[in-house]
């Protein structure tokens, strides 16, 4: 689940992603923890690259101080906030009249982002319109 919030220190809007882990089934929990850890590592790796204009940056990672039974129950990722994604833009009536220039900008930025991720030695395995964040400038 992703929420919008405001950083107390900088007053900038941030995206707050709460990841709840299923601790009832240890096998599922272990797999979910591995996937979450992989996401965090990927975001950290991309966030520190100065040429990163294409992916949201991880600003903070919040975890419980004590983990009862050695099982991680939740983790919170604090990331840069972008107001919309491509899926929302495509179903929004005001955005359905995209010009050729808008489509060119979106496609160029999407391909540049994929190239950036690949140059970092990573592959995005869940590329879909809902995972392509955009702002008012496409």
C-alpha cells in the first residue's frame, strides 16, 4: 500500500510504502522477505547514482526496532513522490487526448529509464502502466 505524506524536515511530499509481511506461513513470509529485500537493495543501488533521473529514489527505510520471533512483520519505504502513473493518466478523460509530442516524451523517458536500470545491472520484471510514474510534464 502506498500513501502520500510530507517530510517533517524538508516539507516535501513523499510516498510512503507500507509492506506487511505474512508471518502466518513461514514459507510465504521467507519468500516475501527476500522479495522485499531485493526491492530495497535495487532502490538503494539506483538512488545513489547521481545520473538517476528515471526512477523514484529511496529516501528512508523504517523497520521495527525489535523483531519478535526473528520474523519481520512489516517494513516502510519512504520514497520520492510523483502524483500519477501512466495507468491513471490513460484512463483520465483529460489525459486521453495525448498529443504525439506527449507520447514521444513518455516513450523516450520510458526507454531511457529501462536503459538506466539495465546499465545498473538490473532488470525490471513487472513493467506495466501502473508502475510507470509520471508528473505533469509526462
